[in-house]
């Protein structure tokens, strides 16, 4: 029994460490702007619960990338006055 608990604890710690590394890993880099996997996952989950029509992570990633590209272009053209 103790061996099963120790094995489960070791597996949980290894999984947590792997997920933490993934969360810090870059998901999208546009110029100097870097979005981490963790930030993307957070935004996906936040928007998934409020969206009128559900979408997959792949669909959301495409929309998110297009949004980031447009925002970067707006800043470059000095159209984005909030940045």
C-alpha cells in the first residue's frame, strides 16, 4: 500500500513539473510579444465558458493568432491607442 502511494505521489509530482514547464513555454511569438501556453490555456478556458458557440482549441488558436497579428499591426501603425 505504501509503495502505491509513493508511486502515485511521484507520478503526480512529475506530471505537475511537466505541466508547469509547458505553461511557461512560448505558445506564440510575434516580434517581442510572447504568449505562453499557460496564458493561452487560461484565455481559452475563460472564453470557452462564455462563448455563444463552442469551439475547439485549434479553432480558438487560429482566432487568437489572428487577433494578436492584428493588434501588433495596429500598434505598428499607431492605430492602437491603448498600448
